[in-house]
C-alpha cells in the first residue's frame, strides 16, 4: 500500500474549490464555451493551485479539476495561496466562483479537515455571485446576454462577446489538446480522439437528433476521507504499518483520478466497437468534467446508455486493481467491506437544441436517484456504510413541458389504477454491479439489487429490438405502443391489454412479463406500490446498441 512514510511536517491545510459549476459550464449552448469553461475549471485546481503552492513552499495532497488540497508551512502561506489563486481566477476566468479556506494542521488530521471544511462552507456562502452590470449603451453578448467587451469568432462570423464568453472561447483549443493527450496516454499507439475543430464538433452534435448527458460520481468517498484516521488505525492494528494520513490521502486521490480516466477511456473504446467512430476517426464524446471521481460527459444519443453502463463497470474494475489502485483497495476493504469503490450515474437523453443547463439539472437529479442503491445495500461491519454498488437512472425527454425529475415522475409517470393502487411507470434506479461482485452483500440488500438489475432491462431492450428473418420487428412497435398506453392506465388496464395480445407470446412478449403474469410488480420493500420496467424498456430500447446495431427512431416508441 502506498503512503506508508510518516511525515513530521506541521503547518496548515488549504482547501480550494470552484462552486456553481453547473451554471458556469453550461451558461450557454455554445460548445466552444462549454469546453472552454471546462478547461478553466480544470486549470484552477490542477495547475493554478499547484503553481501557487510551489511559490509558498507547499505540497499538493489533491489537485484535480476545480479542487485542490495543499499542505503549507504556515497559515500566512495558506492565505497567500488562496489570494493568488482567487485573484488569478478573477483575471483569467471571469464568472468563475472559487473559494478557499485555511486551517491549522493539528496532530489529528481528521480534526484539521473537519475545521477546514467548516471554514470553507462559511467562506463559500459569503461569496457573492459574479456581477456584470449592463448599462443602457452596452452592446449585449451574442451568446450570454452579458455586456460585451470585445469580438470573437463563430466559424467565419464575428460576434460581440462578454468577458466570460471570450475567456471561455480562448481556452477551448487547450481543452481539445488536453483531452486528446490524455486519450493518447491511455491508448498507446492507436488513440481514439475528439475532433480538433470545435465548430465542426458542434456541427456533429447538431446533426445528431439525440444527445445524452451523463453525470457520475463515486459513492461514499466523502465519508471515507472524514473517517480516514480510524481506517488507518484498523490497518495499523492489522498489518503493523505506520501510515500517515496526508500521504495516504495523496496516494488515494492520485489512484482515484487515474481510475476515473481509465474507466472513461474504456467506455470510449466500448462504444467505438459499437460503431461510434466517425469517418475521420473521431468519437462523438465530449467530457465536460473529468477529475477525481466526477464525470460529466456529452455523448451521441444512441451510444449514451452503453457508455454509462460500461463506465460504471470499468470504474469498479479499475478501483479493484491491486496493481493500479493498492491504496484504494486497502482503504475500501476496511471502510466498505469490499476491496473496490462504486459510483452512481444519471443519464438525461435530450434533443440537441435543449438547453444544456436544464439537461444538467435533470442528469444531476437522476444521479441523486441512482444513489438510492447505496441506501438500500448497506454493510454493517462495525459501522453502517454503503456496500459498493454501482447504479444508474435515466430518462428520455420527449416532451419538454416538464423538465424537473420530481415533476416528471410525480405528474407524468405515476398513475392511480382503477383499484386505487399507485403505479410507477419507471423501475429505476438500475444496478450495474455484477452478481459476482455482490456475492458477499447483505441478504436484504442483495434482494433489492437483484430486483433492480440493469441486465433485466437490457434483456427487454434486446427483445424490443429483435427482428425476424425478414428484418421485421418481432414485437411490432404499434402493438408495443398500445401496450405502453395501457400501462399508463395502471395494472388492470395493462393486464387486460396483455390478455388481448396472446398471439404475440411466442414472438417474445412473454419474456417482457413478470412471473405474476403482469407488467407490474411490487418493488422489494414496497408492498403498497406497483412499478413497471416496461416503459423504461420501450423508451430506452432505441438507445441500446448491440455490436451489430439496427437502431430505430426513438420517436416511434417513446413518450414521457
């Protein structure tokens, strides 16, 4: 395990982090500005903070996109570091919100970290939002509506742009270079890459009818860091090794950063095998945030669900690697009861013209929904903690009348049947973690995970996409659409329609029905509620590709 050398350094800890990232990254639907904002966020934590730390004699424990943790000799050095980074953000990244805090490095690092985060929360709340007052004679920015200060180019067209938009657009090329360099490092001699010309990349995505936005982060990592002293004491008692908290944090963070990037690249390779590679050798993937355990990525719609599933599986595999992630394995075994980490993902499938900031809100809500898995599957090995279970939740937004997930699911996807039973027209979240990884999970949690397996939904995707020898759908879309409308009436209506479709049983319809002979079932632990996976299946089938895909138009089958 890395991080075994004990450090006698004392001084102070400094924490810096950007906030309001969603508003900053997705302020406009201009891809050049989105990726430029991503590059500036990356620079704040991964470059500006380390450079300032070096000047004050500090050492970075964590340096990733939009976030840094630094050990410095004195509190004064810490204040100087915060001042330098925040001033640089004001100059080079107008509109970015970044705050910092300094705390004495006590003999017990846990106490220092708790005080550091308490002070950071206070400082962040006191930070006012950036203001760009517009005067009557100001020319408005063509993309953001803020007051313009200069001109920029969109293709060959000259536009008046704000300071924020100009700063973002000026960094877009750096983002392309960095992402392609990262992909090349992971790929070796035959790297996948994204298109170098941002305007052409924007055109590619505009040509795609559907886009997917995936937001993902790890499960239980905040609590692991807060309880790190206790975990290290357990390891010391077991292995008789003296482990320094900050050194372990540094090793853990470095391994986590690389595991996330390798999982991202594995997902890129996976969809490339499904046919995602363009004629010019590029892939339709745009990582807007990729650092630490966080990932926010735009993907061509038809490849979104395979990408999300493969990313989560690869993230588990990477963090379980004894060769590449020995620190994570050791800590996770003590903290979570299994030698690996897990993650959740929210997947919003939208039309290409839909506002990115609203898509991000939806994806973040779906990510929060996916986190139900860690509440259901718990490990009680001396303390209550989430057992490593990766899961995803998704929604296909056919109708933009409702964009808030709670409203969508409460008003559009929950019905009361004629028997007055509440029926949910969705079955998520869906567990991606393999049965092999979950063989040691608690029995009650295992029942819930089995009830929510993503493989069950994949089986339904495959059935709905299956074709006969003449290339016709085995289950006609018109009939499946009628069954979907019947499901919207609740269990009695759906069951009645099923009885009328007996002639389709031999063509695969029977495999869409549960053992109770209905589309609806009682989720584990919820005896008073009914749910169905069928609506998720019919909405998502067009976004699920096999190695030899024959994708249908999603509009054929789907409705909110």
